[in-house]
C-alpha cells in the first residue's frame, strides 16, 4: 500500500512526464503547488517507488519516469475526470450536426476528428457487415459486357462489384434485373444474399430474362461479402511524432501491425459499454510494448455495435482521451441510431 505522500509524488511524475516526455526530478516536483516536501524527502520517496516497481530511472538523467506498473496504478487509482473545453466539445459535436448522409461517412469523419484532437492513431470498427440488410440494388453498364453492381445496405454501407454481363444483355434487361432484385431481395441480410439469389430469385429472372442462368454467377459474385467489420484508420503516421517512436525498428513493427486487419481487430476489447485501457505488454504484441490502447464501443440501433480505439504512447494523456471517447461514443450512438431509424 502506497502512502499518501507516495501517491502524490507518483501522480505528479506521471502528469509531468505525459506533458513533457522528459524525466522528472525531485527539485521539479518540490516546486509544484501542494507539494510541501523537501527535495531530499522526495528523492527518498522516488527511490522507494522505483524499488516497488512504479518508477524507472533513465540512463541519461537523475530524474524518473513511470514504469508500466506505475501507469497501471495511475489509471486504476489516480485518474481524475477531465472537463472538456467548449472548443473540443464543439468540434466533436460538429460531426453530428452535419447532414452527412451515410453512416460510413459519419464513422470515417469521427475517426479523423479523434485523431486530430488527440494527435494519436485512431481506429474505428464499423458494425459487422454481415449484419446489414439490403436497402437497394443498382446496375451501371460500363460496356456491352461489363457493369458495376452496387449494393446499398440499411446501415449506409455500399458494396461495389465489377460484374460480367452475358452476350446480348441490353438496357431493358438491366432495368428488368434491377427491378427484380429490388423487389425480391430488399430487406435480406447480406450473408443470405447468395442463397436467396439462387433459391428465390433465379426462377423470376428466368421468366423475364433469357440469359438469367449466365447472369447468375455474376450476381452471386456481387453478393459475396466478408463477414467482418469495416476498419477505419486515421492518424497512422501520428505515432512517428512521438519521442518513443524515433527508433526505426519500432516504427517498422508498428506500421506492419497497422496493415494486418486480423491483428488490429484483436486489439479491441470484447464488446461491452465500458472503457478499457491496455498498457504496454498488456497488448500482447511486441510492436505495442511502448503503446497504450484505450477502447470503447458505440451502438447502432438495438442490436448492432461498433468499436473505437485510440493508440498512443504509454505516456498518453489518459484523462483527455477518455473524456473524448465518452463524448464521441455518446454522440455516435445517438446519431447513428437515428440515421438507422430514418433509413439513411
């Protein structure tokens, strides 16, 4: 159990190191408001905190920096709520006051805003695409043998596929096909599209289009969607501005990780309504040993969720990031649920 004096000193060291990225010395601490201990007393307490594993001493300075254990204690016991400035609140809320049509656009813009406000890397997971339902089909001819098939879902997700058209497939056939697809398949879950095409739509297509069987395989390719969440990045390069990432090997490992979707998704905490913080080795990846990841979820309607992650150095401004995530989560959930109800 840490004494009140040790708690006070640890909090000052974490707060100062977060803002300066420089080791914190006893003399620096003694000048803080509310600190009534001599530099000698502070040095003794810092030595004890180092022995207990909460601080580390750098080779280049007599000052101390928080250890991973120190950050974890700080996050769990010393972190205080931070009131957001009116400017930051206004920037976040501007996303939700915009008349952005598609849900995906709202999510992408949210990632950009969070990255700009934190100067860290932001990742948003959209809802699982497999949970979407078809809202509309379109076929746009490019040539006599090719067209772009567009599937729009109830969540505003848009899938574009190049498809091959059968020989002799004309404008009237395109119009008939689009009408049949929209009549028979609107409201069908994305994951069921391929089976519904073959079992319920093919016979109707055969009645009106002589090349229906040749068209079927192209339509099935159009309906093929991975059962995964969409991943939206912002500020990947922001980590390069952090002092901890001036090491070329660290940069290479981090950027390599950012390119691997399955490993990125593993950084997110199982879905619930809480904010979760993983520090350094808790991320179970060598590329993340100097990083902290703060995650939370947002909701879209009653049965769909997405996730938000902020990745920064372990020397992260935890108070600010958590406050921003709370604000963004609430705004996203309310806005996207309304858009879903409005059919946008």
